[in-house]
């Protein structure tokens, strides 16, 4: 998709605020610092429309972006902050679970993991959760530019093994630095929207 138009529609604190539109939605999830904002900005050709909230405690909103007046990206707050309280973590879990299990417009979740590292426990939980609810997943391995080409395969297989990756899901190596994977990611998203 060639994107000229993208805008934030709402930072929703509660489901009542989710847009009442029928646009297909693609949610994006990953641990904080994985490169999720960079991924969104790369796909929509912006430098900084999507921003990390930066601080734990500001993690309870779903940010809806309207793209080309035809689909929503739904930015899910990053997980994995060490300092977040149990109560906050539970609230986060509840919000995500409610959205993912009940939102009719949701077509797929882009699940981002850092290509340099073995997936964290939370990365694995997120993937298992999506599989359990039979949500189509587009797995994006970020920061590919930080890994020498000769080691790509090794890193990909470590990630797939840890996640018990379903070969029916898309797996995309991505870099916001080199734009590697950008077209592939759009292709995967467009396929999910059409399904
Ligand atoms: P978020 O917290 O998941 O939204 O992560 P950000 O997009 O804010 O990125 C976190 C940090 O990783 C920033 O310093 C980015 O510049 C860096 N980063 C993100 N994507 C890439 C990438 O593809 N390659 C490299 N080398 N750095 C990246």
C-alpha cells in the first residue's frame, strides 16, 4: 500500500472510545523497545507519528491510527516493563484480552520480536495467546540490520523454535533502518485485510 494519509484517531482508554467504524484493524504488539513505533512509522512513511509512550504507567491506551481512510493500525502498549506493578499488568492483560477476543474488525496481529534475542517469556505468551484464539499472526523480527546476513537463518530458527511457530503464519525479517521487509509486511497486511 502506498501511504500518503495517516492520522491518529484516538488514544482510547476504554472500549467505549474505540471507533465505531467497520474499517479492518491490524493490531501491533511487542515488548517495549522492540521497534514497534519505528515499524509503524516506516510503513506509513512518517518520521514520528507513532511514538512510544515512554513511561510505565502510561501504558493503558490503545492508539488507533487511520491509514488511507481504509484501515486502522491499533498500537498496543508495549509489554515487558520491569517496573510495572502487578495491578497495572493485570489491567493491561485485561484490556488486550478484551480487545483481541471481542473486536470484530480485527483481522490480524503483527507480533514483533527483536531478531537479536531469543523471544522472552512474554513474547512466547503473547504468541500462544494469539494462537489459542486463532488470530492470524504476522510475526515481525525487528532490527535485522544489526545481525550479519550469515547469521540470519540461525536467528530465525531460534525464534521459530522458541515460539513453536506455526508455518501458516507470516514471518518477516524487518529493519526500519534499511526498510528491509517493508513491502513484504504491507503485502501480508493486505492479504489479511482481504481474507
Ligand atoms: P518501541 O518502544 O517498540 O516503539 O520501539 P522504538 O520504535 O521506539 O525503537 C526502540 C529503539 O530501537 C530506538 O532507539 C530505535 O531507534 C531502535 N530501532 C528500532 N527499530 C530499529 C531497526 O530496525 N534497526 C535498528 N538498528 N534500530 C532500531
